[in-house]
C-alpha cells in the first residue's frame, strides 16, 4: 500500500472497521492511514499523532506496521462476537416469553 501511495497510484489509504467499546456498544471507525497528517479532523478535534493509539503502534521510523490492521481485525471480531451474544440472549428471552404465553392458553 505504501509503495502505491508514494507512486501516486493511490491518493489515500483508509481503514474502515468496527471498534469494540463494550458488550452493548461498538463504533464504526474510518481511520486514515495515509497520508499521515496532524492538525484537525472533520469534527474540528485536534489530532496529535503521539496520542493516537494507531500511531503508537508504528515503528520508530514511523513506518506503518501490520499490527494496525491486526488490531482493527481484532476490534471488529470482538464487536461481532458481542453482537452475536446479545442476539442470542434476546432470542432466549423471547423464547421464554413465548413459552409462558403458550402455557397460559
């Protein structure tokens, strides 16, 4: 990806994933990997690369590492598992309610 970016065959490299927040919440994230920039994001919030969790995963030379992509995959997987757990729990609760209703008839 980096060589395609440097050769100007790509304008931007973005990583889109679902970030795990908790068992009941996840956030959709669009993270620009290239070009690396400091300044403000779309919402006007200051962007400081040294405080950004993705940039702390880079090498000393600032090269992008596959750990960033691995982290995004892990976050997405955790979010997916949490969603499945919630769906299973809701289905179990609904089945219990149906059973009560049928027993009452």
